[in-house]
C-alpha cells in the first residue's frame, strides 16, 4: 500500500487523496466526502482507536449511518481535526 503524507487539506485535495489511496466510497449531500473508520485512519495515518478516542473526547465528529450501525467521518471534520492537532517533526 502506498503511504501518503497528510497535511491540512482543502476539499479538492481530499478528493485527490481519496483517489490516490483507492477510495471507492460514495459522495453524499452537496459533495460531502464520507470516510469509513478504516479509510479515515489510513488518510490521517493514525489507528482507528485514535479516531475513536478523539470522538470520545469531543475533538472529532463522527456520524452514525445505516440505522446507527455504522460510523462515518466527514472529510471536512477530519481536516479540521488534523489542523487543530499539529505535530512537530524533528529535523
């Protein structure tokens, strides 16, 4: 699998990134891009547990779909979460 370095992105860049990593999901309501937990974790280069903990802390929004049985993340929320939690990289 090809790794992609994720930085804060705009909607167009998120769509490009989704294409690069092989996103096969759907676009709903006004071109909102939705990610499964696994794909969201891959895009953010974190574990699914990290996303779940961010939701529990209230740092990240998640939505229940399909009668409340499945979790989805909006691309814009993932982007906002990444921007709000920068990580310093030693050079």
